[in-house]
């Protein structure tokens, strides 16, 4: 077979015996069966697939599947290869190349594993763990959650200070003790650091379990407890003393399972304890005062003690002594109590009743410092007592008048309003205000010169009818009426009344506004209310709004389609303050008087659309096109520099205007600025003029043409001379 | 050689009367170039294209929702602009009778519209809202390129010549926005401006004001070159357009009483008083009173064909030409 066979064809050809086509030595493997599920079965090499951890078919070797880098084991990417340090010099001159530093970073040489490692090392962590309140080190009980936040573990400032003074971890605090080394009975005595006595925490027993029984171990603490070093059976002994330790602290070391059975999970794998042993599972100390083997050679090894202080066993002898000789005991640090003190045997409890109640007050005892506020009123002649000024002021029954009398002052000449009130009015006031202690009403007559006349009082009542109105509003409305428009045009009398009302409110007059004939008081008041509203409505718009609007100079032109307004003609303004330009226009003095100039700033785009060089105030770019205007009208080149192009243009235009034939041929001959007008005569003059006008145009910036490249275009007169014909006339 | 534009040869014969509009006609515009066609914009919301010589209605353009107040034809006659009460400036395609662009932005009715710029790249419109807006036809944007808000009242008319845009306002002023110089020349006219027309050279403009006067002003100095008025010519109320004709040799304006007045520009004398109103001659002899139907609100001059048109409140368009 010379032609190439496909693999399938090859396999089908050799199907029955083709189970192992490549086996050259040994016994052939059993036939490959597609359906047979056998994980360890033979898979032909060509069917084996190498995938990476994500199931991708990539060749890997070594540890996690070998070297895999870049894009399909190339140094490139999907888009091809480009060195990361390459910076296009055209775009940005490798200026950030320096910042990135030419050398490669370490990360570039790291694979995923290394990167993961690095990322892990960069995690933020506290330097040491945090211990909760009261929890010992390594004790899993208090770990986690908020307890971690409370206290920093490790060296506190006190520890540091102690270390400065020569203290070491694991030693007790105090002067050195001369003794023999522990376990060494005959050796010479050395100075030892005092024993590190544990702090005894005494907590109340709150449960009903037996003494020393600390409950059953939780499963999860098993591992912890088994992991402990076994020299703290000493500690277990000490538990006799501290039998009531809180459960958190007293984790029993051995698994105290219930007697019902042991689950698989409870099986610690240790053979020495029989879970099915009968009897109490509580591990009490069965020997009191029995000497136990000590693994450590005393406190000598205290350097090896881990940095954290754990409750350390107090010597058994001590405990024995405490148990036996009650009166003569040492303190928990192993020293005798101070002279004159005896260690208390009674348990120290916090909740016990106070043993030292405050002394009894003897019956019949009277304090000299009792408050005398109440007694002053009853007995003013008693011993002088303290009264605050506020209290004194409250107690005082004097009023200003009596005080003046007491002080011997001259009464002030002024009179109270109550002096003039009648008692009835005062009563009214008292009920209205709710104060009954108003000064008495004297019902006096008004002083001379102030007596209210009869007409006056009547007018007062009339004044009450006049509505209130701001002075400014009234003034503004009045001003508006003067300059422009005023309501009530249809009723001259009413308008007059309105004006007088405004004048009154603006403070220009003082008498009552007159009343129209046949108007009752009520109608008069109503009319004035209307006036007040009208003034509010028709006052001129102020401030910003006023600048936004203007009344038209005259009637706006109407369209032929507009509805007829009969009153439109009547709307002629009078008395309007004219500006001088309008005055001049009215007088027909057109010219400089009526003309004013305001700068404005056309946008560049608009100038472009008009094909006009932007004016200087737009900030035109002057790099090109200066030549176009340079030849204009024989004006000197220098002048062009000095004089603004636009003003020059205007000057030229004006000059041309005067040059224009005014009489004679008649009419204003168009200069032919636009669209080839002026061709009616077809004369040379028109053509020349047009050309002149064209040349007078300032340099135009054209997007389409570039004169510098194309050279000068021939004037239109030339074109007309060649191609022009008579049908061009307009 | 004698100039054909001499005022004496002013055509005074009404040879066509176009009566298809049902409402007052506000705007007239001859087509550019040869001026073969006449475009009329009316209060009846339609724009009509006529052949004035044959008085044939060619096309009706209807997209406006309000009356049409002004028209402008582009130089190449392919498009025209219209504006009116619906605050929108429409750009029409003449052939397809459809709007090509619609420019919105004015806050009031648009009183005047003109093409401007090189190749008619810009449309300038003046509005009742007191602004002049320049719309870019080349760009796709719908916003105005520039908005000029100098006018303190409604802008009633705009005119364009070269690099300058004139805007006449009801506040009695004509503002010339000179793009080259970057300044606005404000000419105070004293009365509300109703019409503006620029001379062919762009150095003067004809302005109608509501004090029954038409003035030819000099652009350079702001001086009044000529004042046109006449007893009988009354324009105090309506927007009446005026125009220069015969190569700026005559000034034409309608009046409120149904007459059209033609002045000689040089002398300022009234040359003709022509009755636009049907049967006006007889009535005028009787001294009949004039209503708003009689207003001749628009006139347009066709330089190429030496004819002109007038239109007014009666909705009729009269085309005037040589008698023969």
C-alpha cells in the first residue's frame, strides 16, 4: 500500500488483532474495549491527552505540568510578539521607558506558582495574634472574632520594663533566692530567680457539677488537648486549688467522654485509655501530696520556656503545706506574708455582703448644715443663712416704685400708658394678655396739646380703610405710570384717584385720597384695595428681569394677517426718555450721532462659512494670505501692516463711493461685489471697478485653492474678454 | 450707451394677477439668476411656485403649520429657505417639494430668513425672540452656529451681503454684523424697522421704518443718503417690505392703502403711485378708506426680466412688467 492510510482505516484493517499494534515485546495487552470502564486500563498513547489544571490541552511537564509561558509556549501574545519595553519613538519618544526602568522586573521571570506565593506573602497580617481578655496563649478557647481585637499579645510595656531590669521570661519577680538547684540535694546553693508563681484566678462555681469536674471535652478541642505537652499534669494538680476556674480556662487535658460509647470521631487512636472502663471518669487527684516526677530540672530551664507565661505549677509542697498548716502559709509567690499579716483562709468573693457598712447615725443627731431656705420665712430672726440673690429677688415684694421710694430717688416724669387708660380698657387688656398684674388704669386726660379732636378721631377710622402698600412698590408703580403705562386708561377719574393713592403711599402727600362722588365708605375702601393690588401687579419688573425686557420703541409692525386692534394706535408712548441716538434719528441727523459700534466675536466656523478672514479679535492665524490684500488699490505694503485690514477696506469703500458718478448716468452703479453685476453696460469701467473691488477684498482663506501653489489666477476681466458674451447681463 | 436701468423705463403695467392664495401673502421671492419663477409665501401656510409670465402654478410647498413670513432662494435655485410662525427655519428642495433641513431654536416666530456665506453655506434668520441665528447648512448639526442677541426687541428682517449681515429690529435699530471687522455697527433709525434691502455693492441699505419713511443709508458712515416719503404713503402699522429695483435706481414699497410707491433713488421723488388693489383707481378717486386687506406687504424686483411683483393682504400677487 503506497498511498497513505488514515488511522481509522488502519485500525479497522487490523481490528481483530489490532489491540496493541505497537507491542513488539512481551505479551500483548488485552484487547482495547471502548465500552469497558477501567480507569487503569490501557489507553493507547495517541489517545492519551495531556491537559493542564484547567483542562486545556497544553503540554506540561515538571511540577505543575511543566513550562508553560506566554501564548502557547511562545513569548508572544495573541496579537503577536512585541517586547514590553518597546516604545514607539514616533508616538512618545520612550519617555516613560525611563520611568519603567530598562531592566526587567522579577515578576517577569516568575511563573504562576511564584506569583501566587508572592501574592500570599504580600497579605497584610498583624505581627502577632491578638488575645482576648483573660485568655491564655495557645488556648484555642478565646480565639477568634472580637476577642482578637482586645489585647495585643506578646510583650507588653510592663514585660519590657521588667526585662530591662534583668527579669527574664519564666522567672518570678523579686529578689533572687539562694537555694540549691532543684533535685540536687547535696549541691551548693546558688542564687536563683524566684519562682514564677502563677496568678490565681478565683471564680465562683456556678454549676452543680462535682468539685474538680470540668465537664466534657468538646470534640474540636481534642486535637488541641492531645497536642499539648504532657508536663502539665502538674497543672492538673494545681487544679485542686483552682477548682472553680472558669470553663474557658480549665480545659481538661484528657478526653472525658460519656460512658455511653465512643464514636469514631472520638477515637483518638491512643491505646492506653479504655473508653469502656467502668467507674467515674472524673480524674481527681488520687494521691494528695504525692510526689510526682518532675521532668524539668527545676526552674533552671526557664530560658527554654516559651515566651508566653502559662499558669505554672506551684510547688506541691506548698500546696501540701497550705492544706495542712492553715495558719502558717506562704503566699502564692512562695514567700511568707509580710510581718503581722496572716493569710486568710476564707474565700474571697466579690458578691458577699459588705462587711464594713457605714457607721450608724446615732439617733437624735442633728446636722448643723441643714438647708434653711424654708426656715427664713418662718423665723427671719434666726441665724443669718445663705440665700441666693435669685431667691431673694423672688421673695421681694417691692416693685420699682417702692424701690425708688426706698432709695429716695425722684420719680421719673414719664407716664405709663396705663395712666391714660380707662379701667374698662385695662380690663380688656388684662383678659387679652392673661396678665392680671397690669398697672392700674388712671384714666387721665391727655396732656395739653395732644388732645384728639373729633375730626381727628374720625379720620383715624378712615385711615384704617386705606390698605397697606410698600413705599417702594408705590413709588415704582408711580414711576411706571409717569414714564409709560398706567392702568385705568378708560376712566380718567379713576386713574387720577389711583395716582393720588400711589402718591400717598409713596409718601408724596399726606391727606386722604379723595373719594369719587357717590361712593360709599365701603366702595371707597374696596377701590383702594384694588389700587393696592394694581400697584403690586403693574409695578415695573425689577432687576434682572427688567434688563431682559424692553418696551418697544414704537408699535411693532403688524402683519397684514394680524387681527385689528382698535386701541393699537392709542398705544403711543409719551415722556419716554430717549437716548441721544434716537433723538438724532428723530431729527434726521443720521450719521455719527446715530451710529455706534460694538465689538462682536464671530466664531471661526462662521467666518469660514462666509469665506471671510476672521477678525483680529477672534485671533486669526496670520501665517498666510497676507499677499492677497497687499496689492490692493495701490496701498503701500507698510500701511497694510499698520492699518487694520477691515478699516482699510472701509476707507477704500468710502473713497470709492465718493468717486462714484452721482449725476449723469443716474443711479447708484453697483460696484459689482457680488455675482458679476454691473455688467449691464458691459463697459471697461465696470470691469475695472469690479476687479478693483475684488482685489480690495482682504486676503481670503480658501480651503480649496492655494495661491502659492497655483499661481495667480487671471482677473475676471480677462476671462470676460475671452469668453464673455452679452447674455450675461443682469 | 444708454443704461437700460434708467428709472424712466420702470415697468408699470400689471400683466398677471395670481389669486391662488387664500390668505395674505407675506413674502415674495424671484428665483435666482434669470428670475424665471416666483415664489410666494402666505398666511395660508403654503408656499407656491409660479411662472409669472404664464401665471401658472407650478408647485405648492406645504409643511408649515403657521403662516410663512419670509422666503429666500439659494443662488443655484436648488433650495430655498422659508420661515414663519412655527419658529422653525425650513430648507426646501425645490424639485422634490420636501424639506431638507429644519432648524429649530428660535423662541418666537421667525420674521426673516436669508442665505449667506460662500456657496450659501449659512442661513441667517431673525426672529421675534430678538435673536439672529446663523445655521450651518454644511454641518449636520441642528444647533445654530451663532446667535446674536444684541437686538432689544423683535428682529423683523435680515439682509446679507458679502461678509456682513444686517438685522433690522423693532427697537428702531439696524445692526450690521461685520464679520471681517468683528464689530457690530448699530444705526439708530428712531422707529421700528420693517424692511431691509442691501444695495448691490453692499455699501448702502434701504430701510423701511414705521414712521412712514424709507431711507437709503450709507453703510460706511451711517448717514442717510436719501429719504423717501410722500403724502399718501402711510406705513405706521404693518410690516411692509420695500426693495430696490432697476439696479438700485428705484425704490419700491407698498403702502397701507393698497398702493405701491416707486421712488427715484437719486432725486428722492415719487415716480409712480400704482394701485395694487383691484379696482383701486376708481376707489382711490373716491377716497375710500383702507383696511388691512389693502396692505401691500411685499414687493420683489426681478432684475433680469425687468419685472416686479407685489403682494398684500388680499392674498393676490400682481406681477408688473413692460406694457408691450
